[in-house]
C-alpha cells in the first residue's frame, strides 16, 4: 500500500533505481533507458562524457533481471543488451533527460568509425531514431554509399529490414522510411528476390519521395 500511495513511480524509484548499488551503473541508467538496446561501443561515448566507466556500467547492467542479454560475444560475455521493454518508458520518465540528439550523434560517429559489416543493427536503429530527420537522411545516404562501394548488399538487406521495422512504428512522425525501403529494394534486386511490394511501399511512403521525409 505504501508503494501505491507514494508520489512518482515508486516501483522504479525503489525496486529498480533504489537497488542499484554500483555508481557506474547508476550513472549509466538514463543513457541505457534512452538507447533501449545497445552494445558497449554505443554506450561508451556518453558515459565517458559523464566520467562513468563504460565497461563496469555495461557489465553491471547485464547482471540485472530487468535487462535482457540479446547476444553474446566470442568470449561468452554479453555483447548486446536491452532494457526490458515493459520497464523502459517508466525508467525514462523517472530519470533525467539523456540528450537523445547527442546519443544519435554518438551512434552516427560509431557507424562512421566502424567497418560497415561490423556495425550492429542496434547502432543504426539508434542513429536513425535519435537524430533529427535531416541528419538521419544524410547519414543514411552515407551508409548506402558505403554499401555500394563495398558490395555489402547481403548485409544491407538484413539490416534494412530491421531498421525499417523500427521506423514503421513511428506513425505520424517524419521519418526516412522511404530511403531505408529503397535501399532494401536495391539489396533485394541484387539478391534476385521479388521487389514489387518494396518499391510500392517506397512510393507510398510520405508522399512518394525516395527519402521519405521531403514532402
């Protein structure tokens, strides 16, 4: 009864945040909640700005039952983790604002500094979701140019499907879904797969522009 009558979100305040003893994990909470799903490279820039040890924070987060380990690295340690989807919005509401646009720039910088075939889809999703739509469109053009130059169409087909699915959930918002679907269609052409449905989706996205955000 005490928890029900307390102000704010008592469950998050007391049962989640209140039970985090590690200062590094506590310092990472708002960034982790904003990113949702991430690897160490995506988490690192924001935590270094805050003076938080990224490795200690990432490994510490992976130990909690409200964090899911999505994939493991070759050493058996968590490689990608995610905040439980049922708790994430409550955490975001209870914690300080985490500068979404800054996190989007972090994600874009990771993409630019990493061999494209090694970029996790979570990092691309974060960049597209968190950057302003114009910056996201510019980033996507650069990604597609790298795909073309490096012949990574198999990689692109898999990644585009995931990123497009994430963008489709942003109903009513300006997005770059058209550009993502166009890249996915290009990848399908090179793989010899049917593309009619994809190109129809591109044409119907946000007024039929290839970028999906321009009009």
